[in-house]
C-alpha cells in the first residue's frame, strides 16, 4: 500500500493591477413631480429624441468579490500579504498567508509521518514470520520512504524558487515595457528634434538594461521550471520504488487476518488525519476565486481580518456603468440603446450599450455637485457595457456622466 503524499508549500505570487467605480443619475431635463410644463418638455424630448442624461458609477463585470479570512476556528491574523492594490491575479492564486501557516505545516508533516509509520506497521504485519527476509526488505522500504520525503522537500523548495523567479520576471517585464515605450517615444521626439541626442541615448541605455534584466529573469523562470520538473520526476521514481519494495515485502510475508485488519484500520485513520491536516493547511493560504484585479486591500501584515475582509477583487477587463435614470425617463430606455460616458478623470468619451434595465424604482445613491440638480431623485438603475474598458480599468466607483440615446 503506497503512503499518501502532500505538497506543503507556500506559493507566493505577484502580479499587478487594481480598479474601481460608482455613480448616480440625473436627466438632461431634471423632473420632480411632472408639472404641465415638464410634461410638455418630456413630450418634446421624446419627439426630438434627445439623449437622456444621468449620473452613474463604474463597476467591473460581475460582482466585486470580497476576499475574507479563514472560517471560524482558524486564525484570522495575516502573516503576509502576497499582492497589493492594482495587481492582476489568477483564479487559485495565493493572496495572503495567515499566521498559523507554520504550525499547520508542522501538523501536516506530523500527520504524514504518522501515515508512513502506520503504513510501515502494516508492511510488518504483511511480512509475517520470515524475519531475515523481512528485515532486509523493511530497510529497503524505509530507504525508499526517506528518498520520497527528501524529494518532497526538494520539490517544495523548487516550487518556492519558481514563484520567486516568476515574480521577478513579471516585475522586469513591466519595467522593460515601460522602457521600450519611453525609447520609442523619445526616438520620435528626436526625429522631430524636440529633444537632444543625449536624452535619447539615456532612454536607449535604460531600454537595453531593462531588456537584459527581463531576459535573465525569463531564463531564471525556465531554469526554475526545469528544476520543479526534475523534483516531480524524483517523487514519481520514489513512489514507484516504494511500491516495488512494498510488493516484494508482501511476497515474503506470512499474514494473519486479524493483525492485517487492525494494521489496515490504523493506516486508514492515519490517512484520514493526514488529509484533514492538508485541508487545514489550505485554509492558511487565502487564494483568489477569480481571474481579476485587486481593487482595494483592507488589511496589512500582522493585522486581524475585520468585517471588510482582506481585500476586494473584481474583473476589470470589462467595465460597466451603472446609470441612475430618472423614473420619468426610464420608459424611453431600451436594451441595445447606445450611450456615451464622460468624466473629468479621463479624456474624451467612451461609448457603450445598454445591457440591463432595473425593475425597481428607488432613491438615487449619487448626487450631483450642481445645486440646480435634483438631489433626492427617484431612479431606475441601467447597466451599460463599455466598448473600451482600458481607459477606466483602474477607476472602479468613479462617478461619470452618461448620455443614453433612446
């Protein structure tokens, strides 16, 4: 019977990017309770197909995921944050390590050792009364188990080094792209004689230097990947060796059914405890549920996780505007309507399409700074999918002005 193994590794990863947005709606023609004059204005707006104005807020696609700490019964104090605001993350990527991680690693290793011990006792029972052959074969099994443990430790180290290499590569990739952009821009400026040759040379040197660092970092990642593969192969060989030695041990054993059942039960208990220890260890490494971006971090290293959780993550590759449209104009809005979005926070305007119209009338959340605008309006939320999310990917909850073409 093969002993169960586990990877007891803290996987640290970094990558970069956080974003956010919020809003309220107003209408180009600000209605309270419609008066005859306002009713006439509404009719004229419908006749002239005037755009419907509203305030809105930016949101990433889907919901914003609050990354909470472990469940009740586990530590809620953060040992180390592995990402920062603005970092892009992948589903399953470690985000933070809790302070009980070392103790849970030790518990998992102890449970694994107990499993190996139970497996060894089971092997002894299977070996029966042929003591000479059993002792020799037992030594082979123990040696194979030692080799397996060494290989697992080597794999843990290799995986950690790989994560460090990936982090460095990501960092230098960002530096290289920035240097490359600067060099191209200054090259054009030099052609236009807008800068000196010395300024261009400075950007060129920075470009060459960062490219060299990026290339070296990529090479280090490749070497780390190769090392991880070698360690995984070593574990596979160790497992195979254990299986073979266990099979040889069984072949020379004289087994008593009662002793065999007892030893098998002990192995089952040890394996169950080991699996539980691995699950407990997983709770000490908080991971991302989605591919997205870190929008805000609520806790720091050494702090206890509060009611706001550790951080918030959202899918900022696709941004939406939640426009708050006055109830008197919501009848003019339809799915598929085109819209334009503006804000002082970005240049120009961004187009979008109405994808969802709310079914509930409520008071507005966002108010205009213009005292002439109605501050206590009854609105319906309208979602607008932006055609280009890049300009506002880092502006979740930003208040924007929206014009919807009915």
